[in-house]
């Protein structure tokens, strides 16, 4: 079994990735348990930020690393908040503050102009200076509704409406969200490519 460091300490992400890796010789461990100091996300694209985080984790541990970066692109805001999704309402903003700011920015906008998508970049580097990283991307399209609905998930899930499900992302069971989501798509692609390599 070879251990790969995940540039995150989110237990949900660690478990989800390990369950997809169960038929491979790979396993991920959270970077905190290896003493990795997180790096500031200064990139301007999801791929830039995922690579920054993966290279940082690989550099500090000497191990291969996986990292992801994601966010919400809103059509009416020319793709914002994008890589700034977690900080849309300020550096220490809560999910509720970010959601309120987005709802205010779209106030009065017609339903057909409320298109949006979550995007995720998931990357794997064999070492900090890997010149040929594996890069996988997922996208999940929906609409921003006018008020929150549902208690599951996090971030913008309560205002992200998926027409095919007749539900917001926060009304989906976690297993269903993992099948459909930007992160689930990117992760399954990455795991398939890693399984081919190993
Ligand atoms: P991260 O890169 O996964 O930490 O995501 C950055 C930010 O994007 C989060 O803090 C959320 O605001 C938003 N975001 C990313 N993925 C999701 C999702 O699946 N649901 C809701 N919000 C998300």
C-alpha cells in the first residue's frame, strides 16, 4: 500500500477518496496528520490553486500528493465568485454571508438569467516539482434560486437548483450529490487514471 498525502484535512473528502481507491494500492492521508503547513491560495484558476496545494503538500512530506479546488461560477456575474467562492463576502465570511451576498447581487434577475455551475479541479503530483501532473476537472450546472432550501451539504448548496433532480444540492442525499457533483466527477476521473498508472 502506498500513502498519498491529501492537501486537505476534511474527513469527508479523505473518506470519499479512500472509498474510491479501495481497489488500488493507493491510500490518502490528510496533510495535517503529517504536519503540513497549508499554503495561501493565490492562484487565479482552480487548477492553479489545486497545483499550489498539491505541490506544497508534496514538498513538505516528500510524498505524492492529491489536491482539489472548487467554486461556483455565476453567469450573470461573469463567472464570479469563482476561485473566490469561499471569500465572496470577505476573508472570514461564513457560508450564510456568502449566500446572502450572492442572493442580493442577483436580486430581481429573471429565472432564465440565473444559470451557474460548480467547478472542481483535482490534481495529482508524484513530487513537488512534477512537470507532468495529472489534472482532472468536473462541472455541475444548475440555477441560483431566490432563497435557501434544504439542510444538507455546505456552501452554496441551499441556493443551487438542479432541474433534473427538482431539488437544490442541499436537498440531495450525500450519496446522490457525490454521484452528480463537480467534485465526484473529477475525483472518479482522477482515480481511474491513477489506477491505470499504478
Ligand atoms: P473548496 O475549494 O472545496 O474548499 O471550495 C471553495 C468554496 O467553493 C467553498 O467554500 C464553497 O463556498 C464553494 N463550493 C465548492 N464546492 C461546493 C459544493 O459542492 N457545494 C457548495 N459550495 C461549494
